[in-house]
């Protein structure tokens, strides 16, 4: 397999894996090298939209989010755009691979000490460890109608 084909195949898989880390006293976490390689030198963190977690996007992935919300109309569209954009931060890992998560985002997701960083396809997610365990245990993939449409 040539390098271009490998990269295309790799991109299709997206971000995968589950990693546990700790938030240090300055609000930093060590971000997994595998995911950093996929996200690039700088990436974006925003509030999760389906639960209290943080979504992590590459620069291109963040641009996709902005394209999706740019034309939202009316008061609700304006509020949603404001909520998404005001709760986002651009981060750059330091030489040790740590990123600083702004206090407001740590508070939103309840990140105090133990965290899980999970690959979620086109993005990664940062969860409070206990909330991740609860969410994982509560989810029954066999109850999802979407599972019926997949060939796994």
C-alpha cells in the first residue's frame, strides 16, 4: 500500500482509542501522541453538544463546525452559534504534549482530576473519568436503531 493510500485509509478510521490521564494543578492534561499526530500542531476544544464533555477538533474539523453553524437564523440560531463559539479555545501542546484546558471548559465538563480522552471518529472527546464510566455503562448499542443499518 503506498503512503497516500495508507493516509486516506487512516483518515477513514478517524480518531480511535481510549486514554486515561490526570488534570494537573495548572489545568493541563497530557494529550495522547497518537491523537496529537492526527489533530496537528494546534487544535480546538469546545463544549460537547450531547453531554458534559469536551469535543476536540483539528483546525479543519473546527472550520467544518463553523461552516455548519454560520447560516443559523433567528434568535435560537444566534444563541446556539454564540454558545458554541464562546465555549471554544484554540490550544497548542507544549513540548511534553500537554494542553492547557481553560477553566471555564474544565468547569463545564466537570474535569477536576481523572479524565478520559476518547477517539470519536472525526473528533476526540475529553470526559471526567466517572462520567465516562457512567455513560459507557448506560449505553446499550443493541437498543440503537442506527445499529440495524450498519454492517459490522
